[in-house]
């Protein structure tokens, strides 16, 4: 599986059954090449015109299953919802 293939997959939190969005970026460890987190953009501000200032940073250990079209994660959304850097 390639990292670019992750961008087409929707992320769903199995704790709340909420759709978090689509993977926009992947964080990985440079030393060993392992994925450490998926980055999913947060909700847009006013009608999407003002952009986004928050994002979900989902640790790879919270991923429960990667399917052909979705990624199931088990997370507390308040803990992974962070300000964009």
C-alpha cells in the first residue's frame, strides 16, 4: 500500500461513529520509515471561505482497520483536535 493511496480514504471514529474527513497528510519517523500519525483537516470556518485553523492528528496506534475506502480509528476527538502549526 502506498501513502498516496491513503488520501482517498475517509476516516471514521468508531467511538462516536462520526466522519472526521479524509487523510490530507501522513507523519512518519525519518529514522525507521514507520507511519506515526495521520493528519485530517478539521472543519472549515464560515462556509469554508476562511480556511481551517484546526486539524485532527491521529496517532497510528489508534488505527483499528484500514479498508479499501475507509480507515477506522478509535480516538477521543478532543485529545487529537489540535491547532495547525
